[in-house]
């Protein structure tokens, strides 16, 4: 099954963290699963908006519901165990600490010379 809707995502760098913001208005943050696998952030959740219907003569009454799944490759290596998420005014904000950069090492490699054998 494909996702019923896809939340808009912003990804940016803030100091030593990668910040991801997802617009998930009308979705209970308790129904959102956030995980990090290697340097991929995965968001999945379900929206169920139920409303009490009073006695009205509706011609149409639509209820918004559905599921979503987003997997985003982050721009650098991150430390998933250092991720924190918060929810405010319809925006889920995830801050993930960047992994320390591994310093590149220059290694000199010797080239072996083989003498031509005489026949």
C-alpha cells in the first residue's frame, strides 16, 4: 500500500546537528514512529481524525485519515542514538547529532619493482 499523504520536510544543519522538520498538523505525535538507521531517517505514522456528528442534514461529511511513510537519506553520517524529537504547533522537529568526521589519512604505498628475468 502506498502512503495516503506525504508530509512536507525541511532538512538543515545547525551547528553539530542535522535538523529535520516535518509538517504533521492534525496528527497525534503519539502515532508517529521516528527511527534512524545508519544515516537514513524514517518517519511513519497514521492520521485518524474522528469527529462527533451532531444531528445535521449533511450532503457530504468527509473525515481526514490516512498513513504516511518517509525515508530520507541524511546529508552526512549521524549518531542516531543522540537523536531528539519534539512537537509544537503541527511541526515535528528532530535533531540528530552529526558523527565526528574521520580524519583522512595519507598512506604512502610502495611500488614493488620486478626485474625482467633473462632467458
